[in-house]
């Protein structure tokens, strides 16, 4: 997530469209490397309710994808693409910080 954040900021200030497109591809690559840890984390926390935990993870990700599509378009229209891409980098940094607060070594309550 941190590498994705840095790449988004570099894309935001890049004067070359080809360089920006290549860096966005790298940004997507590094962003997707977080998928495995997120899913394995939800399974570890969910225990025998791993399906529910995974569903919650997936629902949250899809909801954020919907919000992000609207927010990005609005920010880009009002403030420009440089700010929109920088904001994306900021959100990536926040995500990298928040994941440090998750206790993957503790399962959620397994009660009936």
C-alpha cells in the first residue's frame, strides 16, 4: 500500500502520459499484492465463520469501490487530477496504517 501511495503521488506530478500510464500499472500491481494478506487475515480472524468474515471483507471492498468511483470523478472535476491522485495516495497510506491495528492472531467470538 505504501508503494502504491508513492506511485500515485508520482503519477499525479508526472509530466509524461506514457510514464504515468506505466506507473499506474505498477501501482495496480502493488495494490493487488495486498489481496492475499487481506483474505488470509479475514480467514484467520473468522475461524469457523471464515465465509462470513470474507463476505464482510468483500462487501466493504465493493462498497468502497462504488464510493471511490464517485468521489474520484468529483474531486477530479472540482480540484483536478493532481489532487485526485494525491488523495488516492493519502487513502492508501491511511489503509496501510489501519491494517497495522488489526489483530490477526485473535479470532472473533466463535459463539453460536
